[in-house]
């Protein structure tokens, strides 16, 4: 009888798995583990040194400050690293330094290739590319859905290559940077993003890159479950130009627009700007005396409201600017204008923006 009991216990022991073994993981857990293993080696630590004026010093003495962030290697062959411009901007402006630490713990020198304030993106190229680095799979941010599972990897508070998980909370968000630039079309996520995460990858459940984490919305500065990422498709569109010229050229109409309860109207025009040359009329006209601008005269009845751009109805200045950007370089943009407001006489003009 004892032998039978022992045999039964032995068989039962063979069927059990030790706590934490692979067999006790759910399929979703294993999927997350695999995604992290594939992606984390492409995440780097960025340390910055910024010099600021010490307000308590008797003379204007510069005091060094340390900063940190995250970078994402998107091209392991060429050593191309993406991060947020705000991570390294202070160091660049103050003559400080930027240091990149690879996943293997080695410091690597890198040169700034280019940056774009409108998308809060900066591009570096490593002087030494780590061997055997697997490429980070590129995803498609155009097909994202609210509720989709996402992963974020970064260096929050200096804790190297930390993983957090969450979902896509919303899409096409807009927020303003501390410098006043508007970041548009952002992915909102509840994956925990904290100081130090900026510049790290936002991944889909299979570890494909779908965005670059850029900001949080928080009263305390810590994660409050509302984070934002720049969609990877937006970055793909500007990356070739950043790599080749170091900047992104955009169309300039030479005007200032203002949103009204009837739609976007032209407030002012720059002399000899594309809009002025194209015959567009603003609300405010300069009063010039002896070659000096003395003020502005307002004339709403003769001002143009922008009703359509290239045949598409527009309701605010953001939609106007987005429609203009979609036009190719050197192409004329068609504007349907209504004089004095939405009920005014409609006319159409074609203007070629200046790309700069």
C-alpha cells in the first residue's frame, strides 16, 4: 500500500511546475516577455549636462545641472538614435554635453544629426555601433485602436530599461510644449511614463515600434496614467529629411491666422509673403508713416475667411495648416475664401507657399 501511495505522489510531482517556471505563465505574459527581450537592447540611456546661471552667486556664475532621458536605436547598422528634442535641448543651448550609454553599459560618443521642434524629435548617430544588435521592428501607427495593448521601455528616474504596460487611451491628441510648440496627432497611453522615459519606445504587444514617448500630463511631475507619444509614422515622414539636411522644411504662407466663431480668418500678412503676393486680404492693415509702422487699422468686412483648402472644408487654423502641409513642395494650394465672414462673397485663389 505504501508503495502505491509513493508512486501516486511521484506522478503528481512530475506534473507540477516550480513557481515562476515557463509553464505557469499565461500566453499574454510570455508575449510581453518575448517583446521586451527583442526590444530592450535598442534602448539607451541619455545623460545631459546643462549650464545655467546660479541665481544665488554674486557674479553670473554658470552652474552645471544633470539631466537624463532615453533614446531608441532605430537603425543598428548606422547607429541612428531617436530621442526627444526637449531631452537634449538645454545642453545644446548652454554649450553642455550629451552622453549616451548603450544597453551593454558602454559609453558611446554620438553626433547630433538633426532635430525638429515641431515634432520634438532629435536624431543622433553613434560613433561606435554595438555588434550583434537586433533591429527594432517597425510598426504602423496609422492602424492603432483605442484599447490596444502597448508597452513602454525607458529609464524613469535613472532606472535603466524599465518596462511598463498599458493600453492606447486615445489618439490624435494635441499638447503644447514648454517652449510653446504644438505637438499634434499624439498617442495617449496609460502605460506609466515618468521623468527619464522621454525618448524611449512605445511598442505594440509584439514589440514593434509604434511611437516615441514624449510627455506626461501630471500636476506632480510623476506618472498619473496620462502619457503621450509621437506616432512612428509621423517620424518616418520627416526622418529622411532630418538625416540628409538636419532639419525639416515646412510651408510658410507669410500670414497670421486667428480662429473666430465663423472659422479661421487672416489676421495679418507679412509684406511680400506668399499670402500677400497671392492677393489674400487680412483683418489688420499696417499704418505706415515715414517708413515706420505706426499701428494697425482693422477692417473685418474686407478680410478673408478661409473656407476650404484644396477643396476640403476647414474649421480652424490647425486644419488649414495641416491641409497646406499635405501639398507637395512647389505645388500651388487652392483657397476658397469668403470676404468678411462665412456669409460673404466667395472667391478662389491659388498660392504657392515658401518652403523653409
